[in-house]
C-alpha cells in the first residue's frame, strides 16, 4: 500500500512537472498532505540553512525566512536530530522550543508546524516543513504521505545536486546568496570559521531586529564591518 501511494504521488509530480524538477515540490506537498502550506529548506552539516528551495504562500515564505534568520524551527530540528518534528499548537506548545519563532507566525495565522527530514540513505540535505492554520496534529494518513513527500523531495534534490540553476527556480526559492557572500567577508574580518561568521551575522540581524539579508547587504557594500 505504501508503494502504491508513493507511485500516486510521483505520478502527480510528473503531471505538475514532466521534467521532474523541484519547482512544484512544495505545491505538491501541501496538496497531497492536505495542509495549509509547505516549504523546503536545504541545509548542510554546519548545520546552517542554505536557503529555501520553495514555499507555497506568504506564510510558508515567512516560516522559511524566520528559520534562516533565527536558526530555530521545525526544519532546523528535523535536520539536526534526523527525525520528524511536530508542534500541533504554537499558541499552547507542550514545551517552548522556538521562543522567537512562534509570536510572528501566530500573528500571520500559522497554528501548527511539522518538520520532516530530507534523506536518501545516509545523505541528509534539509527538511520539508508543513504548516496548518488550525491547531491539531497530522492524521496517520497525512503523516505517512508527508514521509513519502520528504523522501521524494530528497531524491529530486539529490538528482540536481550542485546545480543551483536547476533547484533554485521554484516559487519562494531563496538561497540568500548575499548572506553567504557576507559570511565569507566576516570570516576574513574576524579570523573565524565560516560557520562562526554565519552565527555572528545572524546574531547581529536578530539584535537589530532586521532581516539577515539587510545586514548582509551592508557587509557586502562595505557599510558594515565586523571587528
């Protein structure tokens, strides 16, 4: 039954994109899982988000943006712990895992978040994020479909590994290239690792209550130097 369902999902993806690209993965994920929206974040072993592969709407885009800026959220935890992450009610969570993430998401109508690691064998590459505009856990069928969607998304991403032109064109795609450029400059300025530079940049954006891309722009334009 699981194989039959995976085949159904794959058939739907081919209908959306005969070339088998990544452009429609988030749309497919939200549609098949029956949730309000979806996003996919690619990550590396730092672990630091590389950026959003896609997102379905403004709320999903904000979820991915905040995770990138704050370094917390379902995709971060799912990738780091290599397991499914579930928060059925952001307004009354069982434990406070993402204190900076929840208030702005509740303000735009997100009530439940779920993260599913993208993995093929021993290769991990990010996480699928699902959100609902109402509180409540995923049903067993939704959970099973989300696992299949995460596996399928991982296979698509793996097939396009190293080709940002291929994977970075979907709706909501944002790889924050200016952030990674700025991190390289900060790494040289401070004599620290790239991972540490990314943390410093993200902390500066959080302290100034700004988008991390805005701070990165200032670094790249040489209007801001880290000392």
